[in-house]
């Protein structure tokens, strides 16, 4: 699901303007970001076909293997740094997946869902400029119809264990002119649907779903209309529930809201969730490109105190998430990231490598005091509370940290995807299969000139051994061996100080019992906690169910950076686009009604 927009790809000339930490004002940053977007398109096209030597010089390729490099200690160098990692040659000869599409499966206009739609999804994902991630689809050699257009035969060049993550949201082939470039499609509407509802309208204020009269499934839409509206501030969510402005909202739980939740006609349920928050460090460039500096910084953060100060109010029984960027316990021992705090050792590391405290107490080397820009989205009280608590402690420990926040659109669509940050707190979604780790952490997934600035590894972590293990895990069909391989990767992450996992959020659903009913809690633990709204009841008979969400998508394209927003995926694509598998409330992948049964897997 989650979550990954990240198509702000940069060039040497323009990024040096935009990524500077001394950009004077927001309007200047916005103007320069526009320059990046324009130049990015030119750079990506020219690099891809290698036409002009001028473009090659603008997209200079530099080698990198994950080691510290003084040349990239400056954030302006981010666009020029590349990684020459190549996955090891596969030990197998590939696999074939045969899907049988349900005979009755049709789109909203009555046309049949066929192999052409699977092929269009593969083509769009693999070739659209600015595609969020090609991981998995880059293993596919062909997608063809079998004995009929209702049978899909997908041929892969290697065994791909996490195949269930493929084709999770289909693109209707007839909805686009060119399936190899859909970057300019779906600007203000997704016009197709293979689910119970179809999208009637979308704008900045509301999204309206109406029944898809051609839907073939047993889980037909119950309510005539479902409306989704943005309610970004936590206080507004609660007041909107109290006033009846919205019927349902899902959010993190705060103890101080308990009296509100105990009122008549307001119900709530808390369930374990698949979202987790971590502290991430940009290793591609900036101060954390230095392994020594990064190690000492990580050892200066007391996560136990942070948990008590920021997360205990959310859930008094909260415990630190110490597995890493994963919540599926089969793939971790549970202590990979334990005992990271050691302030005395941090001081020894810095002093032993030539760092000294200057007159105001900050670490300095060769006359330079690294500036650490901690970016977050304004209005997120939890993250702002974390900044208010941790920044003074980190400054006291000698690190020149400052808040560098912007609104959620800037944060998700610009700063994080362009890696214009040093430190960030990011909420991610863990999936039942660890295959998602490859696209997030392998060296070849770091956006760079070598891969045309495509990839989800926005942290810049490159460890050849870990990348080899990730690809080996994707190839391993023995679940025990695969789990062991993933655990090795998590240990390498901890040793390289890639991140600090903090907390796995519970999901809390809050709703008005006098306005909405049915299986409200049915999917509350899943990555899509209100994905079953087609089964909800319009109790008050006003003709619609209104769902409030804390973030609002700024675009609807299901292939490009738009899809990196979990809220975009939850509110739009997953509600209209059929897929081969879905994640259940208890954390399993199951075949959807798009297929007649389990696909047939054969290894060549």
C-alpha cells in the first residue's frame, strides 16, 4: 500500500539551488522546486536515451558503495551521487504465474476485465516516467493472455517469492491512451472501477463515491453514497464526530479524548495496526553521510524517554518497536534495535575521530559545525511534540539540530521524495510479506542518475551485503530460510544506524452509532482500516456515509509519486481498482474475488 510518491528528481545544476539549507524564503523554494520539476523531466529523458553530452554532464554518474565520502557531506551533492550496485546473478531460471480472472469480473461500463488490463498495469508501472517503484515488476518478462483473455500468464526471469504484492491495483487498459506513460492521466478523477463503488467526483474538499451498478461481487455496496472529506487537525476530528459533521474517522488514540468517546451515540474500537513510526537519517548526503557522525547521533537518542514523553499519551501500554521497519514477528527476533542509547560511547566515538566541542557546545571538525535539518509536517502535534522534546536534548549532546518544517503537501511531495532533509520522522506501513523491504533498502533503489532517479530508498542506505540478502530473500521459497535471511538484513540495518524504529500505532475507529452501522471494526487492523465501507449501513437514512481523514491526496495517479501517500491509496485507488490479492484484518494475503482461485505457480 503505502505510500510512495517521490518523483521530485533532481539534477546537479538545479538541486544545488533547491536543496540548500539556506534557501531564503518559501516563495524562492517554490520557484526553485518548479525549476527542478522542469529540469528533472529533461534530465531523465536525455539520460535514458543518452542523446546529448550536455545532459550526461548534468547527470554526472559517481560511484558509491555505502561508505562515507567527504564529497557528499554537503546536501547540494545529492543529485550527483550514484550507486553502482548490481544484484547477483539469479541461481534459478525463472517462474510463471497463471491467473484465472473470474468470468463475471467486469469494469464499470460492463467491459470485461482481461489480460490486457494486467499487461497495461505492468507496462505503466515499468515505463511511466516518474514511476514510484518498479520493484517486482522489473522481474517480469511478459504478460500475455493464455487460452483466453480471462487467463493471464505472467513470466518472470527469476523466482519472486513476494509475488502476491504484484497486480494489487489494476489499471484499466482502455482508460489511457498510452499504457507506457500514464503520468498525465487521472489528474482529477479515476474514471474506472472494478469494485463496489465508482468515483463520481474529487476535489480539494471532498471525494464522492456512488454505487457501481455493474459490480459483480457478493459484497455489493449498501449505502447509496460514501463521501470522504479532509479533517486534518486532531481536534477537528473529534469535534466533527461530536457535531455529527462526519460519521466515522480512524486515528491514533489519546487518553484525554476518552470522555468524548464515552458519550451517547459515539462508539470507538482500538485494534493493533500495521503502521509504525521511525526516525530516519538521510545517508546519501548531508551530515549523516558520515558513518561516524551518524553512529554517535543515534547513540545520543534515548528512545525510552521519547516513548514516555510522546507515545505513552497515545497508548499507555506502548512499547518500543525494536524489530526495525517491519511488524511481522516471523521475520525478526524483536531485539534487533534494542539498547541503541549510549551517550558515553557517543562522546568517545566523536572525540576519537577528531571532533571537538566548540565554544557553544556543538561538535565541530575542521572548523565546520554540521547543521541537522529535522523536517516534519506542520500541524502534526505528535511530531512537533517530539521535536520540542528531543531537539534541546540533542543540542545539549552537541548536535546542531533545528526544526525545518513545512505543510504536509511540501513534506510528502517535495522534501522527502527529493531527499531534501537530514532527519525525519516517517510513518510507514508494514505488510505481511517482507518483499517490500527490497524496494525500500536495496542499493539500486536509491534515486540517482544511474537508475534515472527512480526508487524508494529515500534514506540513501547502501550496503552491498544487505542488498544481496534482500534479493536472495525475494528468491527464497523456503519460509524458514527466508525469515532467517530477512533477520540478517535487519541486524545490518541496526549496525549501520539506518533508522530508529519507535512505535507501532494502534488504529482507533470512532463513529456515530446514530449515523452509521454494520461491520465498522471489520478491517480496523488492516493497512486499509475502512476498506470495507461498502458493507456499512446508512443508519440515519440521509443517503450518505461521511468518512473523515487526516490527510488529503493532492493528485490521483496510481503509478507516480501520488501513490506514495497512504491516504491517497486508502481513499481513492483501493476503493475502485481491483487486485489479485488483498491483506486481511489478521495480516494475511488472500485471493480477491477478481480471481477464480489461487494462481498457479510454476518454477522453470
